[in-house]
C-alpha cells in the first residue's frame, strides 16, 4: 500500500489546481503572474458578479465583454421599444456608444462637435473596452504565439503579451493620428497653427473620438499600474509619473480647447512606441538580427519624434504663444477662450516634464545602443530584475527536486 501523501505536498498540489496560469477559451483567468484584485468568493467558482465586486473584470475578458454588451443591449432595446412607449425621448444609453454634443449650426457635410460632461460617460465605457481588448490580445493572441516560439516562463509570457498589445494599439493609434493630422492645418507639425484662430473648440468628429479613445486608454493603463496588474519594472515610479503627466496633458488640452497640439503630442509619442515594442518582442524571441535592425530604426524614430519634435513644440509654446488672437488671451470659459497669459506656463511645464522623462529613458536607450555593438548583450535594462527572478525560481525548483 502506498504511503499517505504528506500534508504539505497535498497542499501544494491543491494550489496548482487553481493556478492563475490556467486559461480558458475566453480567458476567464489570465496568465498574469502579478498582483491582481483578490477573488472574494470562497469555495465557489468565480462569477460575473463576483468579478464586478472584486474588480477582476479588468483582467477577465469574459466579464469585461459582458459589461460591454450590457449598454449595447439596452441601447438596442430602447431603440426598438421607445417609438411605442416613450416616443420623442432620446436614448439615454447613446452617450456610452456614440459621440455627444454635435453643433447644430455646423453643416451636414462638415459636422462639428463640442465638449461636454457626457464625454466622461463615453470615456468610462471605453475604459471597459480597452480592458477587454488588452486582455484578449495579451493572453489569447500574443501568448500562444510566444509559446509557439518556445517561450515558457510565465514572466516572459506576460512581457511578450504586453508588447504584443502595445504593437497593435500604437500602430492603430499612430496611423489614425496621422490621418487626422493630415486633415488639419497643423500638418506636418506646423506649430504656429496650434495658436492661430484659437479657440479651436469645434472639433471634427474623428478628432473628438480619437481624443476620447486615447484618454480612455491612458486611464485604463494607469489603473493597470496602480493595481500592479503588470509586474513592476525598475522604472515603475517613472512610469507612474509619466501616466500622471500624460493624463494632466490630456485633460487640460481637451478642457482648454488645445486638441490640435494634443494630436501633435500623441503622434510624437505613439509612433516610437510601435518600434520600441517590436524591438522588445524580437528580443524575447531571440531574433538577434531582426532585434538589432529594429532597434536601430527605433533609435532614429525615437530621437526624431520624442525629442526633436517635442522640443519644437516646447519652442512653439515659449515663442509663438503670442499668435493667439488678443481677444482670446483671456480666461473666459463661456466663450471657449482659456488662454490667459499665465496659461503659457501651465502648458509649457507638463510638456517639459514629459520631455525630461523621455530624456531619462533616452539614457537607457543609448546604453542599449552601446551594448548593441555586441548584439548578444543587447537587452532592456529594465528587464534585468525579472530575468534574475526567473533564474532564482528555477534554481529553487531544482533544489526542491533534488
């Protein structure tokens, strides 16, 4: 007869059954190896309602998808029944799905929108949208690709998934931002038009949607950071500062009708991030030649967009602010004019802080560039700690087996 299993081994085996690395087809559990909101249900399988109470819907695509569908179903139900029971009443769920505040006086061929409080509802709904999209791409799309190429460590799978999501998001938003800028007088970074004819309070629908979608993305990413849904890197504090400065810039630029300069800054940040994420993916896959080529391209693009163009924007804020029409250089929100003289400094300071953070990261990029003279040593400095953690885990597991 076999000996009874020691209690401690039985306990460990039971813990593996509910491992966070088990993924069902809809990803109801993610492969995140980091801290996530605790599941508060005891002895029961997690449900949609328990995910709502514990905030696990942020990392559970099945629950976030259900949250996304609730307003859609309610909107369609209202559209179907309202003509019979509430004729003439506007659909209360419309602001969640569609832009609000069209300007009645704008022409049908060139519809314009203004801002308003219901924009916050649109942002809130798309925070859920990005929670679903992020986990779907990270867990259900990127990680299977990583496993196909032989990546097995949980930490590397998480990192690969994060960078896969970054490639998809910043490629889409970078291309969309370019398309929008091409329709504006600010193309290609004609900075004087940030100020000429201010206030730019009437927005093209595409510009408004682009701006609000970006806002939802960065707010969702900030929540991910605060809840530590991604394993913190060495520059965790700088990332928190970056997200705070970004949200500051987004909020103020939208409020004070500076969406043209906002679009320019978004473009300068999004396009380099595509190549940054691609170089990291090739690094995880150990595609040495592709990693080196992509990194060289990334270095040039980062230098141009994140430094040259951003410094040009800073120079415009400092030297061309006087191009704002004198009648609009007042604090008069009711007219859409917010640019009192002191606002020049309020605009300059957060962009300068963003540039200082970019310089901080540029230092690490240049360190990697020097290491690239020996391609086998070209790694992301911020990932050193996670590699060490993985090695330590492997050593500990080997000692247990022995």
